[in-house]
C-alpha cells in the first residue's frame, strides 16, 4: 500500500445512505458496517478512480479544520482495515 | 434501548426440488398458503422503513416463485441489498440474467460435495452438474457469488478440494458451514456428525487457506456446534438484529422459532412491523437476560453467546429455558457427549432420512 495505490471496493459491496440511521452503510452478503461521516466520505472515493493521496487531498478540502496528518492517518487506517477484511483491493 | 433489525430473511416457500439430508428446515409444518407478491412487497417496504438494509431471499427454493423478479426489483428500488440463497437447480441462464437486471446484488449457491456421486446422494436428486453450470453463469454475468457447503461426516475430508472448487468457480466468499443439528439434520444427526479428528483437520486446512487466499476469497468456517464447548451466538442473539419471515408470513427471530411450543408469533401485516418487532410475545420471550437459567446469568460469556440457541436447547433437552446443551456447563451436556461418543465409535453406514420420509441407503 502506497500513496499511488487506488483502493477499489469489491463488486460484492454496496455503499448506500441509510436514512433511518442517517449514515452511510457498507453492505456485503450477510454483513454490513454503519459508517461515521468521514468513513463514508472516504469510501465514496474508493471506486478505483482515486489514489490514496488524492483521497487525502479531497478529504482535507472537505474538512479544512482538521490537520492533514490526522486525515491521512484516518484514511490509511480505514483502507488497511477494509483491505484486511477482503472488502477492497489496492491496485 | 432496543436496536432496529438489520436484515430480513424472507423464506419465500418451503417447497424445494432437493431433499438434502442435512436440511435445517422444519421437518413438518402446516401447509398454509404462502404470502403473495403484494404482501411480500409491502413487508419489504415496512422492513426498509424500520431500518432493515439487507434482504435474504431463501426458502425452500426461492426460484420456485415465478414472481421472484418482481420481488427482487421491489427490494432493489427500496435500496435493500438483495441476496439470493439458492440450490440453483431450477434456474436457466436467461432467468439469472433477468434476476440480475431486476437488481439482484449477490448469489449464495449451495453445493454438497466435490464428487458428483456423493453430492447427488446428499441432495437426494441429481443436481451437482447443474449447480456447476449455475456457478459459471453467475461468474459470466459478473454477479458476486458465495459458495456455501454444509460440512458433515461424509464430505468434511474433501475440504481441500472444496476450497479449490470454490476458487475455480470464482466465488468471492466460501461458507464452510458445519452442520447445525436442527430440522432434518437433527433427525440425521447420527449419520452426519463428524469425529473430532475430522473437524480439527478441516479447521487447520480452512485456516491455512484463509491466509493464503486473503483478499481474493473470503473463507468462513462456521463454528462446529457440538465440539465448540460453548454455543454459537445463534442469530447474533434472539430478536437483536434479524427478522425472519416464514412462507406463510409469521414474523420470527429465527427460522425455527415457530417449532417451539407455547410461543406466540404474529403475522406480517397484522399490525405495524415495528410493533411486532418491539412488542410481540415471541420476540420478547428470550430477549435480554431475565429468562436465562442461573448458570448463564452468572456467566461472563452470556454477552457473547446470548445464551446460545433456543431451538437446540428445546429439541435436545425438551426444555425451552435450558442451558444450550452444547455448553460444557450445561447440566444436559452429557446428551451431546453421548452423540459425539457415538460418532467416534461408529464404523457402519447409517441410512439418511429425508423430507419424503424414505430411507436412502
Ligand atoms: C435452508 S437453505 C434454503 C436455500 C436453498 N434451498 C439452498 O439450499 O441454498 C439456506 C442455507 O442454509 C444452508 N443449510 C441448510 N441446512 C443446514 C444445516 N443443517 N446447517 C447449516 N447450514 C444449513 C444451506 O446450505 C443454504 O445455504
Ligand atoms: S438445504 Fe437442500 S432441501 Fe433444504 S431447502 Fe436448501 S436445497 Fe432444499
Ligand atoms: S453458561 Fe450460558 S452464557 Fe455461559 S457459555 Fe454456557 S450457554 Fe453461554
């Protein structure tokens, strides 16, 4: 995993907004994750068209009051976690 | 506060062209008419409105319903994740393409074995080759697939080949589902229960494969109940996350809850689904900890297994509130040990009982 990797959610996953929980949810067979706001914003960019560094850039623009280093850490932690669960690939 | 349900398991019919000797469906049931299209659609909408995000379309064999396309389309438009759980047998490639076009998100295909003769013997009909074709169509149509195989004494030693087959079929997930001894599987328990050595060996192979295939194929090894020592968290706890609706519309916390005596469940549509979820007598009977026997109430593990499986407790011990007998601290645990002991000792072949009540040698 490096700055140029493109995280891509696997086809079995669906990223949806759930109105009852007012949150984005990531669904796959028999399982799901209710995401907090920033995780939802990160995963919206995991369709294979954005590199890790461009995701960090986009999030920094979206959350101007949060330090870039913290955002970077957040993004990397989430991507690593979902990768180890077999929910996304890193091209 | 009571959580809202996450998934709805819609049992569209109990009918099925297969006769799997391990089938966990009820051995007998009142053959009341199944819900029609309108009722299922209304139920999906109600379920979505109270927070359900996924619908499992299962049975019996859900493909026997000619309105499956409409049901999937409706669930899809509601934003529900749709998962078709099927034997694959009554399917054509054209119909699968139609189901996909209606919004089907994923297919879970059950297989019996890697060996055609054994597979068809377990299923009670000739089905194996057809299933392999269905798996190929699923891949060709780019539908994410889970391969599900119920493990028992006669196929568990094939686990290596089973994993290889799932890989070759491009499954994204493989569920190695150790038999749950309920329904027909309870009737056939003596024939199906593996030995401890068989299980340990299988577990090692599954673990190694899980590491090797990480990121390519997700492998789930469902805990083998009779050898676990503590029970599974059946349904993630009674009435905590899952809704199951039987073919005739009973709203249940698990697919066998209506086989327990003395519990009252309500029919979908009789009153708002949220009221049924929150208030129905059957749902509340085993929620929380008040119902638990002292052994569980004083046990730290109760927040992990929620007191185990009620259906198993009842069908093995005859008592609804008993400690799940697979638990090593259950006063009835000897019943499980006896079954295990018999599995270790037996050498002769045991006949299998099936839905049509014929013995198959
Ligand atoms: C009851 S079946 C209904 C759907 C369809 N007829 C099929 O077999 O795929 C639902 C799922 O439960 C699995 N299953 C059936 N009996 C089981 C048992 N005794 N223990 C564990 N899983 C079981 C099946 O393999 C299938 O994946
Ligand atoms: S497990 Fe077998 S018999 Fe039971 S519903 Fe599925 S295919 Fe039919
Ligand atoms: S005593 Fe009850 S809560 Fe504790 S492990 Fe056994 S079944 Fe679970």
